[in-house]
């Protein structure tokens, strides 16, 4: 028997049942559905809509349903969704009294409550996973960060930096992801329970009490908004998408750095695979999969936005499709964060290229002249001319002589040659956020405190 069959003479066709059921997805939040029912029936008993004995019997029955599901019970698709499945199974345990559980609520506020409870937990898991990843990057920066590498713009060598400077750039982006997770969690943690279909209920319920029992921060103030709102799902998927974009950028660099052409790192065997035909291969499958899975999360966000953009108030069956997109986005993002942490925790830093005389040091020559009072635009032009001189001669900056420098500009002194030492160049950049090691240590302290 369907919950709504009083209006109909016959049931839906088998094809319609298969088309409309959401049990496969809904079963992922069966714990949340039972938790919401436990809170609801407790509140019903406290306000006198059912007797204390009835409330106790229903709670005991719900505990049995929980045990049934844990033991492997799978509801028939004719039950349509998790709410009908739980209530039907409850009826098998306690009889007609199970029907009182649905007093003063609708499947509309039930599903809205379930999704918020499920999402709240996954946001907490995502935050914990991001914390682990940030710490693993900090650990790698602390252990191997004093490795000289070129910093890139346009994927062309720009200036020498410590590897730790590069790693912490990623750590800060992930730190902002944690801030976004905390922000969306505040909006997720509002209870829609008791909003009923969309107009509230004439029964004397206590929505604040239900919210307290489920550890919500408060209630959704408008019943129609409570059941129709999906902006918190879109926001959560947006946060996940931004995080996946960050992870994809990290993954791309791990792939590049592990190539023989870069040869900066070696990924751990636990996060690599081989080739079925080329015995020498050590493929960076873990970061490649992270890079690829970013598209799934972007797709989930697009699905949620497209699904909700033209819906009239309040609940529409279209919204049944929100869970599959949201669940996949959160599961995928959490998995990718954890895999990326595993890559950092197990990888070996082999070292960067020899930057002695590298053209990445050219800015040092311009900065030297600027320090002597030469306008930077003029200094930039002079330094560019010295690069062209080296290219024409087929030599590096390390082969420049004092005569070469002074011929280019009289403000050069012998001290300028010492500015071309890569480590000295890196350590001179002590401005806040710079690549000098003292600044890396300061940032490490801030990240570890958060």
C-alpha cells in the first residue's frame, strides 16, 4: 500500500515504479532517516500528540528497523523511497501504531532533514580530510622544502624559489577550502523538520525541540523555503568543486614533477602503477585520477544548478535527483583529498635542477640596479640585454664578468656577481609571503595553528 493510495484506484505501472524509485540512493542516508524519526517521535510525545508509551514503542520499533537494515534487509522498490521503507518495516514490528509516526510531517520535510544531516556529517569528514592534507603538505615542506627549484609563470622558468614556497602556495588554497567548508556548514545546519509539505501543520509541535534533538543550530524559518531550498546543496557542491580544482592543479604538478624530464619527485609505489606492456613504466595513476575526477564534481554542480533554476515553489519531484549529484560530489571530493594526502605522505623529493647561472636569476640583476637607484624600467631593460648577450655567446649568467656588467650599466659593482648565487637570491626575498626560509617557517606556524 502506498502512502498516497487513497486518491488512486490503481497503482503505478512497473515501469513507472522502476523509473521513479530512489531507494538505491536513499539507502545511503538510512541512518539519518531513522535519526530524524527518532527526534520527531520524541517531540510528538513531549508535546502530547502521542502518549509517552506510544513514543517509547515507536522508538523501540525504529531501533529494530535499524537492526534489520544493519543485518542486510533490502526494501522492495515498490516502497519507492527510504521514508516509506522505514515506516513499512516499522509497521511489521509494531503494527498500526507505526502510522502515528507521520503525524505533523511530510516526506518533503523528511527528505530535507535527512539530506542536511547526511551533508553535515560529510562536510565534517571533508574538513578532517583537508586538515590531514594540509598537514601532510606542511610536513613535506618542512622536511624537503629547502630544495632549490625554479618558480614558474606560463610554465616558463621565472625565479628561483625554495620548493617549500611552492608547496605552501597549495596549502593556503586548501586552507581556504576549509574556511569555505565551515561557512557552508553553518547554513546546512538548520532544521526543516516540522515544515510538513510546505505550509506547516495545525498540530502543536515544537520544531525547536526537534532541532535540538538533532543538534541543529536552529530551524528554517519559512516552511515553504524549508522544503524547497536547495541552495545549501549547490553551495556545498560549489565548495567541493573549488576544492577539486585545487586538487587538480596539485595533481597536474605531481604528474609533471614525477616525469624524467622534471625528475623532482618519486611517488610512492602505493600510489603508482605499472604498464601492461612496458616494464619500465611507473605511472602516476593516483594524481591522474584525481585530475580526471574533478570533472565529475564540476558536472554534479552543473546538474544541481540546472535542476533547480526554473522550479516553482515549493517541492517538485525533480528534486529527487539532487541526492545522486550531491552524494557523488561529496564522496568523490573526500576520496580525492585523502588520495592526494597519501601521495604527499609517501613521495620522495629527489631535488630540483641546477640553477647556477640560470636565466631565472635575471631579475636579480635588475633588482641590484634598482637598489642602486636606477629606475626599475631601465634596470629591467639592461638585464634583458644581458640575457641576449649570453644567448648570443651561448653562455649562462654565471659566465658574465664584471666588465660585461659594467659595459651594460656603470652602476654595476663587483657585489652584483654575488647576487647571482641561487640560494642567496632566494634568501633575499624576505618580504611577507616571500620565498625566504624565514617566511616559510612563519607560514608553517600559521598553518599548523589553524
